[in-house]
């Protein structure tokens, strides 16, 4: 079942998303939370940190798994998703140091790393709740529009436009990662609950095509229509093309 919650703006989206995550964590304090990077979840993480600081939320028994990571970056690199997660959430709450997992960008053998990560998430029993942002083209994780849905964790080649967009964060274009690891569509769909957050008019087309159009690998997030428990928290701008 797909439920859409329309909110006013980014702030309200962050509040509502944090509330839904907190409900899951309180119901299963030793469960598995699936997390995402990007600009959309930063406000949600801020709210979760506030809830931890006020004593409302406890992360001490929780395990987290992240959707994706650049291949070729170590955790010390400030462009890695490992770094992002520590800076925006992990360093500010009482998660155990050994209870947060991301694909390891420093591993040389891509095939082995994908297999290891998929097994790891599977052995944890998959996520109780997976948080997702959505790309302007409807991507989730690094699952880009394609002719097929890739099922398990895999390594993707970044498109020239992504490399070009990312180069401002690096000293030179040759430092920009060319590849990334991402959970597959199947890995994501195994989550018991999926929470999609979207804010801004930039996401309006993706939101419309993902949740109000046909299910197709050309719009990867559209597969979520087949999931039994999806909540989309989107602001008015992100819903401006959907009725
Ligand atoms: C991040 C991720 C991506 C983003 C998407 C939206 O881990 O997997 O799919 O969720 O690119 O990014 P923002 O939130 O920056 O618009």
C-alpha cells in the first residue's frame, strides 16, 4: 500500500519523516534502519539528533545499513558517504561504533564487495524501515533508469553528467569517482517499510512518474508501487505535478 503525506515545506517534511522513523525505532529498538545520503535527509537527521538529545530516542541497540557508497573512496574522504553519515548523524547519537554499515568504497574487488554487502544486509534480516531520497530522474540509491531492475547490490558506472556535477567537490576531475556501489531494487524492496522523502519543484516530475505512472525500470522508484508498505512524505512543491 502506498500512502502519500503532503506537507508544506522541507521543514515539515523533515519533522514528519523523523516522527515516522522514531515510531519504527521505538517499536523495534534493536531493529535495522536503512539510511540514505544527499541533501533531502539532512533535516530529518537533524530532527532525529534533537530527539536523541532530548532523551526521546535511543539508538544504542539499533543497527543501520546505508544504500550506497562511491567506489574508490575511503571513509576519511570528505566526499564519501561514510563521512557524510558520520558528520550528519552517527557522530551525534549513541549508535554503537560497530553497528553501522555501508558498502566499503576502499575494497578493490567490486564483485566481492557487492556480494559481501548483499549477504550482510540479508543476514541482518533486511531493513525494518528504509529511508529513500529520490533522484530527479526517479533513481533510488544509484539505481538509474534502465531497461531492467537490478535485483541485488551491484557496482554502477556513473554517468558523465554525474561525474561532471560532482567534480566541483574534488581537486581535479580525475579524482571524481567513476563508479559506485548500491543496494539493488530487490535489496530495497525487502525492507518491511519504505519511507520516501521529497522536497522542491525539482522533484515534481520524479514524484509524479514514480507514484502516479506505470511501473517501469525507466523510472526506478516506480517499483515501490508494488511494495506493501510505502509512505511518501513530500512537500507541496514536490507534489505540484501530482493530483
Ligand atoms: C543517496 C542516494 C540518492 C539520493 C538522490 C536524491 O544515498 O541514494 O539516490 O537519495 O540522488 O538526492 P538529494 O537528496 O540530494 O536530492
